[in-house]
């Protein structure tokens, strides 16, 4: 998470607080202080002049209150516009999700008010920025990958990762990236992940080996029946025991000449 200039990546608590609103028993100033403290916004205070973009993931809860769809708000501070990257956008969801994003921007205007007044020239609150809409925005191919799209859009908005999107591969890459991150302090985690990857690679190699063995068995059957070895012009007159012989050389000038050597015997 950026602690200064450039791109700022804010925690999900910011959007959660903005969409739920403050407690009726709490004053607005105390609520702003509480949100700022919990989300550690002090890291950004005094650095707004260097801010280029602000990324805020937003969740749209389900009717029962559980976490639901995720989408991404990007505030382009230097270019002065806002956009929503929503991987499941539709005409019916655009306005309510934009209203939720507007609540987030209003909250940030209040948290960063002093910095905005001091550094935003000419003065403009972020909530006054216009919205932009990309008609070619990437859409998820299923009903479950909104989290993957939101994370990927935070790293590389509308990047090439979405051109040939593969759900399993993208999820695997994210899991490995999170687990192998140097700031992940779980004891022996890196070793455990490495062992898991080796086991997975072993299973994959085993599958390849079985396919190769099946291919060799089919090749042996063809040879034992007097057939022609694939890719060669020579017809073998006598069956060859593949396990007892190893191929030494095939003459490039005369493909009918096949030299073999018995293991353990001198020629």
C-alpha cells in the first residue's frame, strides 16, 4: 500500500464506512476521526500534492448482509475525473453503484479536506470531478470472479491480463503471489508453498510420463507387428525388444540401416 505519492491503495474499510454511514449517536467529526484512524489515513496526510490516483475497492452486499459483488473506484486526482471498473456492469446497476462510489468520494473529501484546500489548484473537491465510462470495460465470464477482476484492475487497470482471461490461472497466480509475498510472516509458509508446488508439479509430470509410456507401448506394438517406425522409411524384419536394446544411430544416408547395441554385451 503506497504511503506517499503516486498511486494510493485504500483499505476496504473506507468504502464500508461510506456506504453504511455513521452511527446516529456519533457526531460527524468523531466519525471522520474514527474512519481515518482505522484506515490509517494519517499515512497520506500532507502528501496529497504528489497523489496521482486513488484506488478504492467497493463491495455491494447481498440482501442478507453477506459480502457480495466487488468493483473498483479510481479517482484520477491529477487528471480530475473518476471512473468505475465494474466487471458485471449493467444498466440496472450503474446508478446505484455510482451513488455508492460518490459516498466514498464525499468521505475522502472530508478526510483530506485540508490537503485538498492547500494543494488542489484551482480548488475543486474530488466529488466535483466528472465521471468517465469505458464501453470496452472488461467483463467477467462467470458470476464469481469479481474479486479477481477488482484485484487485477488495481494492479493493472484494463490491462492485457483480460484479453485471454482464464479463471483458474488468474486465481492460481493471485494465491501464489499472496502466499509468497515477503511480508507474509506465517511461519514456514514459503517452504510449505514450495512443497505444495513441487507436489503439483510431480502430479503434472506423472501425467506427462504416463502419456509418453502409452505412446511408447503403442510404438512397440507397431514394431512387433512388422510395421514402420513413425517418421522412418525402414521396415524391420525381426521384432525388437525395446527394453533390451537402445538406439545408437540411424544413418542419415541410408535409413534402412538401423544399428542397435545389446545392453551388457560387447558388439
